[in-house]
C-alpha cells in the first residue's frame, strides 16, 4: 500500500498548526519523560519558535493524504553537523511508512553529517532511528549516550551518520 507523504516547510505563519502538533508530541513523550502540562493544560513549547525562525534551522510539516501528520525540526544546517532536533508522527499513521518516508526525505535533503538523538526508554523510536540509520548509512553509523542538559542523571542516545557527499 503506497501512502501519499509530503513535506512542507513550516514558517512562523504556521505557528498555530505547529503548536497543536507540538502538544500531541509532548503528550506522547510525557510517558517517557514524566512531564505534565501546565495549569492551563498545555505543555511548554518554548523550543518550537526557534525552529520556525532560526537562521540555521528548518521546520517541516509532514502531510499524509493531505492532512497534517507530524513534523521534523532540524538544526545545524549552517554547521558541519545537522541535528534532528525533534521528530513526530501522529499515531493514526504510524507503522504505515509515513515516518520513514518523511525522515528519509528530510535527511537526504541536507546531505552531510547527521546526529539524531532519541530516548532509549521509547522502544519504538529506538527501533525506528536505528533502522533508518542502517538504511541510509549501512553499518557506517555510531551510537553513544549523552547527558540531557538540565536533567541530571538522564541520558539520551545519539546516532551519528553521514548521508550523501
């Protein structure tokens, strides 16, 4: 079954849409991070605007069958290493190839060295990113655990790989 997946660049004009998807993303992560919404019922979105307007950043809207289905937020485009800052696909389209197609397109659109962090406690993300790294770089990727800034004792897994050039 072929799924129609498109990437559109998100801009500051798309802030409302991006923020709604961010809330879904943070809700998903709350089971791994133990975060709670604020008194108004919203999760913090302080990092999101940086991806919409930052000079070396790119925010992509993932669409599936024309509907908003997630996002990919990339930083470091002006640097030697690009970083998949955040990546999210709504549950309704998971395990249909939407995330894999979108992630592959984002990474290959910006050839060079990539780092992709994720929480090891999220087994779906761990499988997803390792499989994508293998698809894009064969066995030529590395993995390490790094401290999470501002969260003593917490570690994220970081994959490093080179794509294209």
